[in-house]
């Protein structure tokens, strides 16, 4: 019964993500305020971007706040597209196995810290990134017990995934 309920919640979250209005331009011009708190441990498992999540109907860019990540984390499910901002808690070593990824932990809510895995073989490295910096993101959310991972923070050369990006210090990395 619990598995069925979790499945229903995941389907509802994915459906909501696909039906959200296009507020990306409006909301990318305003930054959310978050309060820095203690980071969680390193989530350094390599990211395999060749794995395609269950596909949902393509849609316009969605504006999703930390509430969507919080709900997906609680339901232990993935979201095809999230957008938000947070405070850098820790800059990690690059993952150099396979495709190279710049990695860091980002606090997106009081209780959730996510791993950002930014493919630097397909997009420029985020320059001059430090703990305490505010960063905006758009990408795919993958549930993990430690808070989750956001990847595909760049354009997909094969157009199998929604295009993502990172914004830091007035620069966009896609």
C-alpha cells in the first residue's frame, strides 16, 4: 500500500511539472533568499547522463521552487525539471571519471541540501564559485537519500532532456 501511494505521488509530481506555467523569465530575474545552514556529507557518486529518466510530455520551462524538491524527496521520486536557487554549502572535487562534472552542495531549503553535478564537458565551468555564494539552477532532479542530485544543468546535444543552466554572479552557464 505504501509503495502504491509513493507511486501515485511521483506520478502526480511529474504531471504537475509538465503542466506548470512558463514563469522562467519572470522568476529568473528575481532571486530567492535562503539562509545558509550546515552542509550534509559529500554525495560523490559519479553521474551517468546516458541514463534517461522515464519520459514525460515535453513542456515549456517550468518554475519550480524548493517545495517541489521537498515533495519529491519525501516521496523518493525524480522530477524531469526543477528550477530554483540556493546557497553553496561546499565546493567538491570534480568528478573526472567518464564525462567531467563540477560538483558542489547547494542548500535549497531549511531541510534539503542537493548535489549539483554540472557537466563541464558540455558546458563551461562555473567560475569563481565559493561557499556562501547564491546560485540559481535549472535541471533534472534525481532522488537520493542524502537530498538528491540536480544534473543536466546544460543543453542536451541530443535533445533527449530539457535544457538546463546555472546562474552565478550575473553569468549563465549552459
